[in-house]
C-alpha cells in the first residue's frame, strides 16, 4: 500500500493537474481521490481509502460524490477516445496496447533535445523502451512488452496520463 508521503505527493500532482478523479487499487485495498469545487472557496481534495474489511461501508458515503464529479469526466473520456475510436473499433483486433503502469507525465524522449524513443511505424522488441512516465519526480522507462510494429501513438508529449491509459498500439509479429 502507498505510504503517507506518497499519498501526499499524489494529492499535489492531482491538484496541479486537470484530473478530477484518481483511483488506485492494490491487493484489495483502494484509494480514491476526487477534486470537489466548493463555490467561491476553490477546489478541495476528498481522499477515500478502502481496505478489504471496510470495503462495504465506505462506498455508500462515496456514491453521492461519484454521481456529481465523474459525470463530466466520463463524458470527456469517450470524446478523447472517439478521435481515434472510429479507427480503433475496426483496426484494434490483434493489436497490443501498451498502457501506463501509473499516473504521471508522458515523455516521448529522454530529454527535450533527444530524438523520440519510438514513432509510428517503428519496430520494437519486448525490452525496447518506448517512453518515460514521470511520477513523483521519478523517471520510469516503459518497455514495449511485445515484438512488433508501433501502429499508433495515442498520447502527446508532456500529457498527463492515468493508470491503465493506453499509450501505444503495437501490431505483434
């Protein structure tokens, strides 16, 4: 489970981002963070921590908050996917999606002056580094996991990505 300092860092990252809601689950324990707007007072954070023993009581109080906050977020996600969604619905069969293992900032190159790790059409191997996801000031290299050709890059350099968000589509060999 995340330590208190890691949770504090996540709260800071979420406050500085456009993310409205963040969920993290590991070994049956869950953490949910939601931004709430309180009139003219500004934005605040709600942190809900669920553990297996207390999983039943906590979702009930969180349900009204989820009904308010995620509605715009859920509408925004399909729109973002719809740009490539039309293409993906017919072309996704047989493609491997490389996903982000964490919340962070996506970088396509090791530094601003360096060339990108991979571009559309490049061949990759399972151990090929395809990007970096920066989380809590740590640079995490993301590997391709499969041998194949990069069909599509789904995110832009410097974009904030969520846990499980698809970054690349690869056609396996």
